[in-house]
C-alpha cells in the first residue's frame, strides 16, 4: 500500500509537467491555425503548470532526476518551440528567411539557457537567475500578442517591434545578467499578511485589464535585469576608492 502511495506521489509532478507540455503543443496547433490569442493564452497556462510541478515535487519530497530531465524537455517545447512558432506565424513570417532564423535563434538560445541552468543549478545562488528564464521570455512573447490584440495595433507595428524583442530576449537568455528569482519565498514567510494583500491586489488588477497588466509585468521583468545591472555597476564605480595622487616630476609626468 505504501509503495502504491509513493508511486502516486511521484506521478503527480510528472502529470503537471505533461499538462504544461500539452499546453505548449496546443499553442503550436493554435498558431498554425492562426488563432494567435488562444496560442498566447496556452503559453501562460503552460507556465502555471510549469511553476506548480516543481513546487509540488519539493513539497511532497518526490523530486527525481527523471522529473528534472522531463521538465527541461517539456520547457524546450512549451517555452522555446511554441513561442518561437507563435512569433514567426504572427509577426515574422513576412520577413522570409530572416523571420524564421530569428525565431530559431530564440529557440536555440532558450535551449542553451536550460542546459546552462541544469549544470549550474547547484552552484548558482537560489535568490537569482543567471540570464532571463525561458518561461519569462516565452511569457513576453505571449503577452505581446495579447497586448497588440487588445489595442488593435496594425501589422506594420508588430512587424517592426517584434524582431527587436525576439533578438533582445534571445540575448538576455544566454547573458550573465542576473534576474531576481520568484522562487524566493522569504518575503512570503516573514510577512504573510502583506504578501497576501499584495497578491489579492495583483489578482484584481490582472482581472481588470489582463492583456495590459501581463504585458507590463512581463516586459518589466525583462528589463529589470539590465536596469539592475546598470545601477549595480554605477554603485560599484562610486564605491571604488580613487587612487591617491603621487609626486609629479618637473616634466609633468608621474
């Protein structure tokens, strides 16, 4: 009986990963059928399942090497191939070879980001990510689709804006720019009431204008890494001690 219960516990995280993979596959089907809003929503639902599978595995003590590998393969499809195909069909197809190469670059950099994460997971601090996480990059593309559909921008606007975003996302995923980890629940544990109020307010705001809110949140997280890098760099320069002036020779040289 205990053995069967243990197997069912290990099965639950893998079922959540399979649900995430299914949503990614459905997103590709919807993109091919030119149902771009449905494809974008499917990516967000996939991200929810992806966040749950690891959390459930840690809470139930059912983490395994198989689950880690299965999750990574699922992420390549759900957050690499699916948003790559979506952005190609939605905004890059008119560019021809340049368009599908840009989409492929996004997929390749996402796969490289996952591979680097897997080999550095035990050496990198848990409170930040090294490079933009691939679910966040995929969410930026999905949020852009919903945002443009909400405001009704013309095809010319997205054909100009999206190639820039795709190349920026690809670069940020393989960069060494640090991003704050949303897995750090220290604030939630130390201040449960304030965090609950903030969660309710965020939920209400998302329900009021989901397309605009998701776009602002995802793009805001995308640019938070470079902004923090710039602020951190300027602070380091300010804190660096200035060299003392030495004696000056008569010829003007030190």
